């Protein structure tokens, strides 16, 4: 028995329904990342958001981007965030939000971005393409290593510097060597000696 081409009772295509579900999961988990008080749970919501985005890439027909999303973001970045949190041993945020006084500016910026995105979506003429061109992994690799090699190497150096800086900041004071810097003696200390 074959599955119907559209969802029963709704009349939507299955692709549209799956896209809406994945987009809802992605946006909902991203909202929970921002609003969460426990940083471990926020990192786990971030992994779910990355996974839903990988599903959207797969739904669009780009298996390479979907697998790259899972390997790089879910497998590496999110796990790196979890390790960084566990190294610093700071699992809970402050009891009181730090930026409570500036919520109006943030809300105004969010409303402005929402208006800009809505206007850009409404003013764009969407045409249905007969055949979607999906770049293959070989084409992406050739473009990356031929046209953007310097930017790729610069990004690698920047990420290395960020990891070294993160490790330096995460190091505890117990691990830091003690320095006995000699300071000049005050006149009272000279008289006592």
C-alpha cells in the first residue's frame, strides 16, 4: 500500500508538513537556549536545534550539508560547548539577570529585525523552479580550496586562537604559577629592618 501524496484531512504535501515540524522544533529549541537558566540544558537544546536544521537540509535535498551539520555542529561544536561548561564548573547562570535594565532596547531591536524580515519575504518574488540545483561535495571542496583558500586558512588560525584563549580563561587560579614580584620597600619597612 502506498502512502498518499498529501496529508489526509489537511491536503498539504508531506514535505511541507515535515518542514513545518522541523522549523518549529528548531525555533522552539533555539528559544529555550536563550531563555534557559541552566547552561547544560541550554547546550542540549542547542544540539536539538542543530539537529532540526540538519533535517531541514536533508529535506531540501542536500545530503552533504545535512551530514556536515551533524558532524560539525552537533558532533563538534555542541560537544565542545558542553566540555567548556564542565571544565569551568559554572553550571547555573546568575540568580538575577544582568541586563534587566536594557530589555527595552533588545525588544525594539527584535521587533525591528522581525519587521525587516517580514518586509523582505513579502517583497521577494518567489518563482517555482523546475529543477533545484544542489551543489555536490566535490564542487564545494573545489570552490573552498581554490577560490577561498586564504579565508579557510585564516578561519583555522582564528579558531585555534579561540581555543587557546578559551583554555587560558578556563584555567583555575590553583593551576596558575605563583609569582613573587619584589616591590620596593616603604620608608616604614626600611626603618624596621
